[in-house]
C-alpha cells in the first residue's frame, strides 16, 4: 500500500523541474526589483538632488517637523530661521525633508 502512494508522488524529470524553478526564482527577483529596490533608489536620487539644489531663502521642513527658512548653509549643515524673528537653529543637511518644502524657484 505504501509503495503505491510513494510511486504516485514521483517528481517530474529533473531537467524540466529545474528550468521552471529558475524561471520562478527569476520572477521573484524581478518583482522585488520592480517594487522595492528601484523605487527606493529613485527616491534616494530625488532626495540627493533636493539637498544639492538648496538655496538661501528656501522654506523647508526637517524630518522632525520643524518649519524654517534657510539663512545659510555649508557642505553638511543648514542654519534655519525658525520663527521669522531671528531665532536660528542649525541642522544637518540630511535632516531636511523633501516633503512639504518650498523652493524659491517653485514659487514663481
């Protein structure tokens, strides 16, 4: 009885099974690339471009939610006027969020 059950569960020939298995793995990799890897790299490129194009007078938001206007900046830091009355805070450039920020060139 067990012999007939095991005989029915025989696998397909190894050549065809391996080919289908590689196609399946390739499909999984393609889905991961299209839905996870590529969008993340596109977002990183946009963020890098945003940080490179900052200029004095741009209104920005930090990732912590602080709104301010750029007063000055250098390679790694940005000084923001946070209330329009001269109170200034210094932030790392990487702490600026691309979301809800308004560039002076966008206002025109």
